[in-house]
C-alpha cells in the first residue's frame, strides 16, 4: 500500500462527492486506500458514500469528536507508506500524488509536504505555508505590518508572503486542509494531539515533526482547490471560539516554558484581543435592529413631549422614564421574535408594541415616579404604533418594488425567508415547481429534507437534498433555516406535529401543504399559492411571552392558596404528625424535579404540591404526573411541565393510550391560553382523576 488518504467530514456531502471523485482520478495507478471519518453528519453523508463509493472505508461516529481525534481513528488503521490528510471541501489535480511522491523520493529529509492550495477564485490560500506564531510574527500580524509590507522578510513571515508562490521552499508549517506525511514520521512523533478539537492541531503536528529532525516542504509543482471553511460556515460563532481556544492551547504547550513568560503573555493577550474583537463584531450585527428601534422610541418620546408642552421642552425628567419604558418595549419585541424569527415583520412588531404599551400604561398606576404625564405616554405610544412597524413595512414595500439599488444594499434575506421543503420525492417536486413559478415569493428555497430512509437523492428540482426528517432539528440549526414547509401527502400528521413540538425554543416558522385542509385543528394563518394553501403551524406555548403568562398564572394562584391553606398544612404536619415525602419525577425538558406529598393520603393532599408549583417544577395545568414512566429525549411529553390537572387527567376515564396522550399534549401546546387553563381547572373540580 503506497498512499492512505484520510478525510474527516461533517455535513458537507456535496463537497465530499466531488473530493472523492477527484481523488479516484488522481490516485489511478497508485495502490491506495481512502478513509472517510464522518463526525455525526445529518445530511446523509454516510449513506451516500457507502452507496456511491463502495471501496471507500467509512468510519461513522455517533457524535462530533473533533478533527484531531477523527483523523487519528483512521490513521491508526492506515497501512500506506504515506498518509494524506485532506479536507472534504477540496478538489485535487490529476498529478497531485504522483508529483509529491516523486518529491519524497528525491528528498529523504522531507517528513511532510503540501502543494499549492488555491481559493475558488484562483488566488493562493495563504495558510498553506506559514511560520510558527512566535511573539514577533504574531505582533507583525496583529498590528497590520504583515499586510502593509507583505514582501518584507522581516514583516511578512506569518504567511511567508515574501516567498515566491511558485518556488519550492522549506517552511515551518502547512495547512491541515492538505498534509502529505510519511507514515514512519507519524510512528516516530505520534499522531495528532487530541487536546485540539478543531484548529491548531496541524500547527502542533508540524512543530513536533520539525522537532523530530524532519523538514516540511511547500511544493507548488502541483495544486488543489480548497473551498475554505465549508463546515465551519454552519456555526461561525462556535468556530471562532474553537479557533482562539486552539491558539491559546498551542501557546501554552510550546511557548510557556522556563523564562518565556513575557512572550507567552503577549501571545495570549493578542489571542484574547482578537477573540474579543470577533465577538464584538458579531454582536454588533445582532444589535443593529434593537438600536434602530431605540432611536425610533427616542424620537417618539421627543415628539410627544414637544406636542404636550409646546413651546417648552422639559426633557430632563423624562430620561429615566424613557429608559424604563424602552426596556419594556424592547423586551416585548424580543418575546415576539422580532429580533430573531420575524426580523422584518410589521405585524409582529405591531402586536409587540401593543403589548408593551399596555404594560407601560399599567405600570404608571403602580410606580408614580414613572408617571409624570400619562398624556405623553399615550402620545409616544401612538407614535410608536406607527413608526416601529412602519420602518419594517417600508423595507418590505421597497423590496417588493424590485428596486435594484435597495436590493444590493440590503440583500434578499431581509424579505425572503430561507425555507426547506419536507416530504417524499414526488410531493416535494410538486411543491417546489409551484413555488418556483410564484412571483415575489416570500420563501427562498434552500433545500429538501426527505422522509424516505431507503433512498437518498442528491438533487430534487435543482435543490440540494439536505438530509432526512429524523435529522431535521440538526439541519435547521446547521443551515440557518427560517421556514419549514411540510407536505402531508404521505407524511402522517402526528409526526409533523411532534416534529414542530420538538422545536421548542426555536424561532422557526412551520407551514404545511395539506391534502385536505379540514383536518387542521386550531387557529392558522393561510398563505395561498395558486390553489395550494400554506397553513401556518404555531405552538402558542412555545412563545416566551405565553410561557411568562403561564408562570405568572401559577404564582398568582399558588401563593394565595398557600397562605389560606397554611393552617391546614400545619395541623396535619405538626398535630397529626403526617410527614412530607418527596417523589422524583421527570420535569420540563427531562430535568429531575421533586413533588411534595403527605406520606399518608389526606383530603387536602393537593396543598402540599403548592411548594412544587411555586418553585416552578410543576404547574397547575400540564401533563400527567407519573413517577413510574421515564420519557426519552425528544418525547413530546417533556415539552410540557407536569401538572396537577390537564387534558390527560380529566380524560383519564377514557383509558388513553400513548398516541392519545400525545395528541392531547400537542393540542394543549398549540391552543394554550390562560382561559384554557381556567377551563381545565374548573373541569377538574367535577371529574375524578389520578394524581
């Protein structure tokens, strides 16, 4: 065996396909083996490789174990004289391996090599050859000297930009995107350091290879294309964190020895500064819309003060009032998903302003220090009703007018939501064809999620198949999906509803294309596409504001009952000597919580449960409390708190099976209101139930 190739893949199936195809051509005539280590991808990569490239040896991990550990899994099984680590988002040239093998044959001191690595636009990827980040090299990079003087041997050492990119050269380090290493060198210096989860492990490996007495070479006589960072684009904030943590680990491992405190301190400080700047830039993007709304609120208050007190303008007393009211409004907008799911929704912001205005108006009766002028509050609220939704309506209106300059400045994502279609092949084709014919559709079709597990397609109507329904939650997170469109032709409703319920806490809009709209229960907004109705699925109890109301309802009822029943509880506990016992049950999202009960059955045994309700472990209305049942992760029941009563409990006489219980829970999630809880509580007073 001459060459062993190792590829670590994570949710980049399309790139992996072309990488394997190019490797087959480049390795033709060379005795080789190829390993693909999949780090728990959710895009059907494993099934695709096993079906389309049966000679490839697949190692399928149940979780993402990181780049270093995944490579080591394959390296331990490699039998080739040379080992090549290569990223899945690469395309190799036909002569890549033959050229590098010839170079190794002519240079016995070479322990590892890399070729010229190009960006998709043909430019050189600077990371393919570099120096160690010593204090001076890091300093020139951080303050910008490396960029200002790239051809200087003194300042351009970070990426060796002073070297001719077409000239063979010994270098300190090469990129993990393509590393060609002698197996004997690996046996000598060891495999990748698994302390590095991702990033930095290639730099550390090169450092140890050089310490072992071998040279590392950049060989530009052949080349590859690297579509840099396709896996990391799926979660950029996490990848940034991993990158800066890897750099800190490298410095700690290699430059924090003896009297080298100052160089180590400089490097670590630089790493943290770069990480902080990266975090700040990402946060600034998120804060843009809240800042715009705060400016609009400031304008509204100033206009209200001007209209109320003209010609005077007593603005100073209103500064703390303005800050207080603005925080309430911003929290209301946040709870309505205006800064996440419904970023430019005028109707959602209108509803949020209304709720915020009602709260602010009510607070003026309780906190007199914030009630200088109710007329100003009314005027400012009226102006906010127009301005806050108004600028969002304006953006949508301008976008729908197809103003080219506006589109170029703001981009499609402002008004078109990234959508995936879920269904079998035939139904997905039908929906996609209809959507593609719609003018100014609010959906940007990003891909397809299939329900079939025995057949995997690459493309459907030109859209990429992103994976299977079982991995929908991972696909949503990975692909930044905002809309999920279900086809109900062959997909059971209970599976659709359970999937939606499982998206608790997310800001995803779920829609379905029903074959018969009469089966849809509950309120829905409908968007007609020709003769296809898109029914909007929305679980009311998922909304943060509704969860807050439910918690407030529990406290408002439990606290007075506990005060009124404290004498009865004390009599049973201290006079009759009946002790409390704590029973563990599965609470919200699977957490273990404890339910207080009397050790003996007494007529007021429910009063003991008030302590659990006040702690937030249990609710008055929720799923049935059953300490003998253990739910698995992802079960619908875990999305509802245990309750003293509920739809399950008041219908227990019907001998409900598991499917019936799930239907009741899904109905409660979808149709929750405080009035619903009141009705269930009243019904429970007249029905015998298990507790």
